[in-house]
């Protein structure tokens, strides 16, 4: 049994340690992190998954960005502790947080990731959306949370003003 809850300030370093464990050294040099630097994550969408003993099993964060001047969410990172992988926790975190984002009135979500994995959650390649370099354009994916939310939305991804 795993419980999802909003990440709180007390969770920050434990979540960061999970991300360090799950991702390669130097993860903070990626272009996504330049968009996050100095920008707080969206608190209502930054979730932790804990087991019955309170042990952190997974986490997800979202960040506000602009795409061609239009508001969007940047999903990531999402991670599941290596001892809990294969249980569907990553999918649970993604699905639950996307439902929350939609309920909060967000229209569009984007990420940089593997299309075969994220396609199961409705993400598709975004043509014309430019992440800061170096980012492989084939890994820039998006999902509309309402009909037509990505229609005509192109341009550079920037930090919110």
C-alpha cells in the first residue's frame, strides 16, 4: 500500500536524494534544470509516494514554464526507488498528478523523455517546441489536458516571468 501526498518542505532533501540515486551524476546540468533554476515547483502537483512505514518510494515534480509565451507545465523529474520499480508507482504518480493538474485548470504539460514510455500517458512529440540546447527534439513531448491545448503553441520554452 502506497499513499500519495503533496511534497512538503521537510521532504525536499529526501526527494533530492532519491533523484540522485535514480539519475546519472550531473543531472542538474540538463536543459530542464536551467528552466527550473530559481523557480519553485508547483506545490499542488509535486507529490511523494510513501509506503505504510513512511518510507519514500517515489516522487514527482512539476514546474511552470512558458512555450512561445503560453503557460505550460514541465513534468519532471519523476522517480521511483530502485527497490520499488516495476510496481507501477511511476505510472500512479504520473496519472494522479495529471488529473490534479487538469482539475487545477492547467491546459498543457510537456516533458523531455522517452516517447515509448510516456505515450501510454497520452504524450506525443511536440513539433515546433524548442527546449534550450542541448535537447534532442525527438524527446520533447507534450500532452493536452483539454481539447486543442497544444494547437498553435510553438516556440521557445522559457522560465515564467
